[in-house]
């Protein structure tokens, strides 16, 4: 993105009304990352059940609104940073990363429903994986 937006200027200059949502999105991203880690002490970059730590379903804080707030924070970062920097190529990369994260969520949820006691019930209470809208599947 810096090569695109600053050094070589491949993308057109983004107006301020496009950059402001980038700032807001990054602030939201940082909030979701912070709250994800503080609300869920089981949070891990690996998809696994931490039986040694007696992992249980966390449904408070940001997990009371969406089931994957850390991934939502990542998606906001992937899209908001290129808006702020002014990079069309960054936006395209962010959209590709969003699709990859959505695929990861599908696999992760299959594991959680199968192996984490109470997760199936949690999916009925917190119906939204991301974006505060149901994603089919």
C-alpha cells in the first residue's frame, strides 16, 4: 500500500470524505481487537479447543453481538487502512483477505459446534458471525 499510495502513486488521490471512514474503521478495528482479547482469554491464532485450560463458550462483551469480533476487527483493518492511505490495490487485497477469513470462520465453526460444549446453543443466541447480519451456512 505505501508503494501504491505514496511512492509511485498508482492509485488516484482519495478525497477526505473517503479517508475519514478509514480513520473510523481503524478505530473500530482497534476496539474490537482489544475487546476480543480482554473478553476472551481463550483467544488463540490456532483453531483448537483448549481442554487443558477448561475452555468454555464466552458470550459476554463483544461476543454478545458477533461470534467472531477479532475477525471483524481484522476485516475492518484490511479495508480501512487502504482507505486512509489511498490505495486501490490495498482495498482489493483487503477484500481478498476478507474472503479468506470468511472461509476460515466456516471451518472454525464446524470444529466449535462439534467439540466445544455449549457452542451450538451460543450460535442460536448470537446469530451473527460478522457484520451484525447472518451469513448463510
